[in-house]
């Protein structure tokens, strides 16, 4: 994103095939370009993946960088959307609100 934003929700659209790979994925939000230095916003659970191809991780974090990674599987995502507000009152660039 162009600057620091308050993110309230991250929505991940998974693939039709291999959606089980998303289980255990970690969503991080923060101001550091190094993802490991940013706070964990949430973790995708098995039940979240089983219910839908669209997974919502609700959190309340400030940051410029959003990362989604897995320590156990290769992730193949269709789309990621971030919902929230930036300092200028606008939705983050390339995000839906």
C-alpha cells in the first residue's frame, strides 16, 4: 500500500483445487517490508477452508505490508483483498471497501 493503513479484514479467495493448502496459512500486517517482523493478524484454520473458497481473517492492525505465508505448503491464491482505512480516509490502493 502507499502508506500505513488501519486494516480491519483481509479476504483471501482460494483456488478450486488444493484449497486444503491454505489451512495453517499465517496473515501478517505491519510497517516492515520483512514479513517476519510484522504482527500476526490471524491464522487460517481447517474449518475456514472447508466451508468456502473465500476466507475472511478479521483483525485490527495498522500497517503498510500484508503477507500471507505457510510454513508447510505452497500457497496458490486467486485474490487477496484488504478492507480498512488509510490516514487520508480512503480505502487502501488495490483494495475493495
